[in-house]
């Protein structure tokens, strides 16, 4: 039996890979590899290649409580999850474009005397 209840998961501000693994009865490595390879639709695994770390330490995980609970009970809809992830990818791309534009504008407006 899991040491976390559904309510425990819902009330957590941050769900770690270890907590998700305990909740699902899996190993933490299984959860992280499943998320990295898009086989475990409970959140997002983000690889930051800019970090000066070991490969395994360059990953961040954002686990969504309701998706974790739905997955445990077999109620997650893969197509719905895929659509959400595709939409989030578009949002992230647009955000990156805006970030680059703002950085460019700020660099143009920087006082060269400083």
C-alpha cells in the first residue's frame, strides 16, 4: 500500500519523483526514465543541457497531482494529455520568442557608458 493518499498528493505544493514513485509503487528511477521517455504521462521532464552537471542531474520534473492520481487509477486519456502537451509546447516556444525579443530590446536600450 502507498504511503501517500490521494488527498496527500492533492495537498502537496511540489511532488517529487520519489513521492510519485512511492505513490505508484515504482522505483524513482522508473518514474524518472518513464517521464523522460514520455511513457509516464504524469507531468513533464525537462532536460537542461546548459547545466554543468551529470546527465542525470540535468533533468527537472514537474509532476501534476491530478494527472498522477488519474494515472494510478487508469483514468488518464493519452490523447487529451498529448493535446495538452502540444499546446504547452507552443506556449513555451512563443514565450522563448518574446524573451529573446525583450533581451534584444533591453540590450539596445542599455547605456553604453556603464
